[in-house]
């Protein structure tokens, strides 16, 4: 089945460590997005990519990094510079400007 | 810059009541797209509807209806005869074109938590 797969579903990180969240899609979509969700703050855009080897910062990019080496994959690295990384992270993809975004099931990251 | 505001943080209703979720947006783009999503407790966002800036027709789908008014920059969502299964977080989103790019940013509102009591 076509869709977006995020892994892992739950992730625990020690303070000071980098961690990478995986996002893979087989929908042949050009655009991919990473969002962070905190209680009461909705979805905030971290990074987005409209084409392979290109990406743009969203509203809260500090402390995060991404790569887009393949159309299917858009991994997000949460670096030690991110002061409050505990959150729910959602990845999405879109096939066109007029179309809706499809979302993965999310990764819940907890810093311990 | 683009912005989506969902002023209602939480709404609580009793089953069978009608409920309207408000969404107000800001954008400088002349062409843009509006969306509504539902997020059940499982966490995955479920797409409900898309509307483009040139189409101000209201839409009804079963118990769901949407009222798009460009003059007031609003795209409100009404659930008629609410049910317990409607309990979820609902998000309004906006996508425009920026600097000639094809996709632009996809900006979400803060979400409205809807609780429907039996």
C-alpha cells in the first residue's frame, strides 16, 4: 500500500545526544514536510523540501537538520542544540500545490 | 507571511448538538488552498476537505459542512448532529505559493480540541 512510514513510533534520547527520525514515502511525492506538535501549540513547521537535494527552513528550524538525498526519504536529525526536543513529530508529503498532504503516524520523542 | 488562527482551543458538546469550528487565515497570495484535518487519539492526521481560493462554494458531506468566505478570510467547519466518534483535534491549514515555488509552506492553526459527550 502507498503511504508514509515514520519510525520509530517512540524514541528516547539522553540529553546531549543527536537522534535521527526516519520518514519514508512511496507515493512518488515531490514535497515533504516535518512538523513538531506540542500540547496547545498545533503543528509547527520545522523544515520542508520541494525537490531532491533542496530544502527550506520552516518556522522553528533551530536545533534541527534534514537531508533529501532521495525522493522517498526525508530524515530529521534532532541535535543537541535543540533545547526542548521532547515532542510529537509528524512527517508529511504532497504530490502537488493543489493537493492535500498525507501524514505518517508520528514519532514521539522523549528526552530522558 | 501566512497565518492560520483557530481561536477556539477547546469545545465541549453533548451528542447530537451541532458544532462549528472557526478558522481565520492571513495570506498575501492571490492563489491559495485551505484544508481541514482531523487528528484522532491515535495521532495520525486525517484529511477532510480542500478548498482553493477561487472556489467559494460551500460544501456539505454527510454531517460535515464547510463555509468559505473570502471577504472575511474564514473557512469554518460545522458538524451537524455530533457523535462521540467526532471527538478529536481538528486543524485548519493554509498553503500558498511563495516566490514562484510550486508548493510553498503548509501552515497549520493551533487546533481545536472537540469533545463530544454521550
